């Protein structure tokens, strides 16, 4: 993990992509004290679509209206 001050970060902002590629994770400091950590974005993994997620979910046997009614009656 590299360390960089806020002042250096401002000066290097245009090259930040290259800096992160070389150094990886950066610890940002202000007056020598850590204030933030900057990480390169990892490669995106394939995401599950909402349709696939809904297809994987099991349907409850009780409707949500019945569950709400039961909860309100309980209170």
C-alpha cells in the first residue's frame, strides 16, 4: 500500500488511474495522519439480472396481505 498526501493527490489527479495501477491501494494522509484509503476498482463480475433473481426465489405460501393482517392483529 502506497501513501500519498492530499496535496500530492491534487497534483497527481490527472494521472490517478496510472498511479493506482502501479501502486495499487493508496493511503491518503493529511499532516501525516491517515484520512482515507483509495482502492482501484476490481473487474466486474457478471451480475445476476433481476429476472434471474426473481426466478430463483421461492414463492411464499402466505400472501403479504395475510402476513400484515396477522401482524396488526397481534399488536
